[in-house]
C-alpha cells in the first residue's frame, strides 16, 4: 500500500502542477474544462477574498442570491487571506482533496468487498473512466468534474462517507453528514437523499433538518426555472462507453447478495437520471451518474479481481481511454490562457482603486478579468452560467446593450463601467467617445479603461 500511496501522490501532484500555472506571459492551464469552470470559481473566490461578499450575492448578477454551492471557494478565499495567491489557493485544496477522495474510493471498495485487489481495481476503473468514441458525452471524471468543478471534491468525498456509514448501519450519522452537503455540492445532496431515503426517517430527518435551512437560504426563492424535466437524451449515450457497460452489469449480477441489496438504489438513480434532468443543462446529470458509476465500479472491480491476471488485462483495456485523457493535462496537449499580463495589471490596480462593494458594468464573456481577479460585483456575467442557474437575464442584457451605446436607462446600481477588448468585441458600435466625454476615467492600463458612473 505504501508504494500505491506514493504513486497516487506523485500522479496527482503532476496533474495539479499543470492546472493553473503562472508563466511569463500570464496564467495558463492544460486542463480542457478548467478554462470555463474555473473562471466562475476564481470569481466566487475573489468575491470573498477581495470584495467582502456578505450578505451573499451572486457575483455575476447583482442583486441575486448566491445560488451556487460556495464552500470550496470560501476555503480558497481564506487561503488568500492567509497570504497565498489566487492560483495557489485553488490548486492546493484541489491536490489535498484529490488525495483524500482517492483514499475514500479505495476505502469504500475495500470495506464493501473485503478485497484489497478489488479496491485497487475499483479506484482505477472509477478515476480513469471515459467514453470510447470521439466527442463522447461521457467524459473522464478527473478532467470534467474532479478538477474543473471544485465542489465535487467535497461533495463526492462526503457522499462516500455517507455510503460507508450506511453500509455499517449507522443511519443517523449518515443523515447528519448528508445534511452538510447542500452548500458544498447540491447534486451530491440530491443523490445521497435518494440513496438514504431507502433507510427511512432515521436518515431522512437529520438530513432534512440540516439541509433544508441551507437550501432555503441559498437556493430558495431564487426564481430558478427549468430545473426538473422529463428528458430521455441520455439513453442515446451509453453505447459510447464501449466494453465497460457489460462489465458493470456483470459485476452487479456476480456480486454477493448483501452487495446487490446495497447496489440496487444506485442503479435506480441511474434509471431516474435517464428519464429526468435536474438542471437546465442536461449534461449535469453526470453529477448523478458519477455516484452510480462509483458503486457499479465496485461490483466490476470485485468481479475482475476473481481472476487477477485476466482481470488486470481487462482493466488495462477498459481504463486506456481515461488514462489517455488525463495524461493530456500533464503533457500540455492543449494549453489555454486564462489572463495576460495587461489584464493582471489592470486587476491589481482595480483592487486598489475600486471600493470592495463597487458594482461594475462589463462585457458578459465568461473569462472577464475584472470579475475573476477582483471579485467586484458585476451587473451581468456569462449568460451560460446564468441560464444553468435558472436566471432570466434577457431584460438586463438589453439594458446593458443600450448603456454601451450611450443610452442610459436602468443601471442596476452600477458605480463603474469597463471598456476594453472584451467590450469592444461584444459591442462593435460601442460609443467610447460618449464615455470619455461624460465620465471620469479612474483606471487605464493598456487597452483597459474603467469609468466612474456616479
């Protein structure tokens, strides 16, 4: 086990060393999905670290409740307050929690099966999952969720603790742990409630008593729309998993009776996820399927371990696409620039000049430097995020379009307005002369300007 533990530390360290790197020309990442998701996490972390986000507001839509599980970003903000820079404050918790998660996956499989080899096979099957076709929707968990969607590290880790407690018949403690999940990872709370519900009120009551106040405070009365819908789109995807599907089914039916009884609720979650979606973006159902796949991997790992040499050969074939997907991060197959030096310099000045509680109008691209690097509240951020949160942003978008043409109406309490390459790209007819003639310029760095509106 010592050798395996050392290999895990080395492997995760190599991966995380490429996730967000400060280079001579700015910040870069080799993680394909981090360029999208981590912009939100940087924004939320910065809002706590630099902009005193309390009472909680959604940093990318002024005046709206913070309808996102924020605990992992609050942790990173605390590290910034302790003196770490932004990249390190995101990377270090990710590395530590990845190691914790890996151990918990192994521990769950070892506890359920009593078989160390099955636990190792399970861990590899789970972490190196991937589809077998180009442009598959079944993406590797490390590259699509564990690293990019930071809350998954806390959510899945606590969920595994819940499953361990349920297996050991410690129902009330399992419900208590589940009740901690809503502010960490909403989908994990949903899945643990589905699973724990089979164990009755001893689980449900503490999980609801602790969980509902969090849901009411953060998600309740948010006006979200389009969340639960009938959707059978995932039924068309499973063939993309190739040979792993028959191995997962084989593992279920070859499992001992006690394991089968424990497994069936997770297969029910799999079934439900194939007919209903629980967020506007249907791909987010993978956050439910991930729990099913973990448990299904335990059955498959146990079945493969019965014939170690043949099982190992099959395992290596099954995980090859996932290993290749993860290796691309370390190999820097693709490299994405987060921010250039001009943007970093502009953000440094903005943090010094703009009040912490300032409200700013900007372009709505997902990687806007001001929101991500200063945490200042912006009137409207990336529409894709807002849509996935169930927010209707159409009227606000129209109002901002008019403002950048010099036609002021509703400003949503904005104190400042940014003009830079992002704004010039989003509004080719931007009336820059109007702002220069009518509003004081409080910040200028290269192509980036900030005007005071009040």
